[in-house]
C-alpha cells in the first residue's frame, strides 16, 4: 500500500470519529437537559436526596461534555477530567448505595478512590511541573 492510500484511509476514519463524537455530544446535551428537568422536579417535590444525586450527575455530564468538546476541537483528552468523573461517580454511588454496599465492596471502592486520588495528584503535579519548565524555556 502506498502512503497516499493509507492517508485516505486515516482521513476516512477521522471523519467517522468526528461524526461519532458530534453524535455523542448531542446525546450528552440531551441527557443533560433531561437531568436538569429531573432536578427541577426534585426541587419542586422537596426531594433533597434526589436533587443532590441529580446535581452530581449534572456535574458528570458537564465534564463529559467538556471532554468530548476538547476531543472534537483539539483531538486531546484531559486525563484529569476523566479521573474527576471517576471520583465523582464513585462518591455518588457511595452516597446513594451506602446501606446496600457490603464491607468488601466498600473496601474495594475505597481502594479505587485512593488510586484515583493518587493518579489525580500525580497528573496535576506533572502538568504543573511541565508548565513551569515551559515558562522557564520561554524566559530564556
């Protein structure tokens, strides 16, 4: 296969990925709107627990929207945002399924939360270090 043919294939797949990403963005927006409507209903019905769950879910939806938007525009996915979604999702599950969780499941979730927190800290630390290095290079 020649290089031009390979590039055509890559371009076609890139176009397909763009279409799928835009469809996912539209789906995330739709789910976000539906969840906001659900949140309003929880507030009207004085359901504080449901409202908190909806708020956490909306935060997850917003993070997903930002991740997908970054991917469509820059072809880049922020690992810290993905880790944030994981942490928020686990905390949401702990809050609303606390009575149903068994000890071994809670221990497992705790270990995963600690691992995600360490990954988040390392990633942030690496990004800050990278920014400091690039700013030092620009000053020279």
